[in-house]
C-alpha cells in the first residue's frame, strides 16, 4: 500500500456511516512525500472532527445512562397495600 492509497482508505473510512477506522502502519511507508502534505493535513483534520463527534456522542450517552440509572434507583420498592396486624 502506498501513501495515496492509505489516504484514500482513511478518507473512505471517515466518510462511511458509522466511520470506519483503518488499520495501518505508516512507518512501513517511509516519510510522507511533500506533495501529499496538504492532503494528509486535511485528512488529519477530518479525523480530529470525527473523534470530537464521537466524544460528544459518548458524553451524551453517558449522561443518559447516568440519568436512567438514577431514575431506576429513585423508584422505591413497591409499598404493600395491606397492614399485617398479626406481626
């Protein structure tokens, strides 16, 4: 795989719904060619945007789960509707 092919794969993965992470090892490709710097920067920016969106979604889901847990705990055990006078 080459740098252009890797950037294509990352861009395609980021455009998918939900985004797909690409498993890669850029150390095997050597240094990034200068002519790909702008494209790689744009891809890196898109990766940061996707990460931020995931973080926001994760935080929102966490808040909802905490609220549901608190609501579940706050529901009291059923109160019996009788009085045991023999006890």
